């Protein structure tokens, strides 16, 4: 639905958890205002969370989410009702550990959205937010969309599929 939203998905061996890098400029919440769009987004988010928690180590260590906020607009990328619904329908009920939430190049709009969403999330997540982060190389997509966005997207999809397969093998052998 939103090919520029997820820039990278990878297992970070030193921390024992997964890292997701996203770009909120690629997040088109207008697509989520229909029942079909919302269903697709919720299903995709559910399976992404399954991939994040592929084994016992990644479940215990938690996920790190890094987000580029530069260039977002209220009209295209942010809808408080959609954000609220996402927080209450998925993130507040799906059991997962958050290691870090880092927001880069955020302005007033992204900080307002985060302050609105933070109370809707579990209390264990509140202290994990880090706003005001800056990447000296510019926007994060310039670093992660290598060698080009299409190749990067295909690699990210492969990594998510491999992680999801690992999750289902582990779930068949153990109770996750």
C-alpha cells in the first residue's frame, strides 16, 4: 500500500532484536480511511509484528523503531483519528516489547502527533520515545534506499519474509 513507508527491516545481532526504519513522508493515511484500506493496514501491521518477534531472543529484547519525520504534512501523512485507532487497535493490545522509538528530523507536527499518541500506548513504551534526533547525513531515506529504492524494498520484503518463516517454524516447535 505504501512502498516508501518502510525503509529497512533487519535483525540487529548485538541487541538481539529487530530494527525497523520508516519514513513518515511515505505514510498515506488517506488510504486507511476506507474499510478495505484499514483492514489491509491492520493485517500488514499484525504480520509485521509477527516477523519482529520471530524467536525467544527477539521477543525478550524488543524492537527498535527509527522514523524519519522530515517532510510530513497534516493533509497527507497525519490523521489523528487514524493514529488513535492504530494505537488502540494494534499497539495497545498486541504483546510486544519496545526497545527504542527514535524520531528523526521531527518538527512541531510530528511532536504534536507523538504527544497525542503516547498516552494511548502501554506505559512501558512511554519512556522509550526519543524525539529530536538528527542524522548528519540528511534524510534517512538517503542512507537506506541503496543502491536504489526498488532494490532496497525487495531486500526489505525478503528479510521480513525470512523472519516470518522463522517465526512460524518456532511457533510450530515451541509455544511463543
